[in-house]
């Protein structure tokens, strides 16, 4: 039994080394795959196109450029069939009110 002690220890150490390499390769492969994620192409719907157009309108404040955005929304609402009453108590100000 004494002469088999070293070969058995070498075989056990080799098995542990192979197991460690398998685990290391698995973890490395998952890490690389997670960094290679490529999102699926998004479907551009008409609603998204409208949202993109609205977001591109400069409504930064100051100096209060909300009029262009309000006009865009008013046009959408009127095309949808709802009449709007746009009265402005202050000069240069646009308010949307459903009638």
C-alpha cells in the first residue's frame, strides 16, 4: 500500500486541478458572454416616432421655450378629434384647454 500512496496523491491533486480549471473556464466564459450582450433591435412604432419628435423640440427653461412643444401637442390633440381652446392671458404664453 505504501508504494501506491504517491500515485494516488498525484491523481487526487490532478483531479482537483482539472476541477478548478473547469470551474475557472465556466466562470470566464459567463463573464465574457455577459459583456458581449447585443440588444435586440427595437420596433419603432408610430407612437415612438411621435415621442421622438416631441423630445427633440427645445423646451429648455430659461428662456421658456415651451410654446413650440405646446403647439406640437395641440396639433396632435386636434388631429385626434378633440377641439382645443387656446386663450392666452399673458403675451407670448400658450395654454391648452380642452373645450
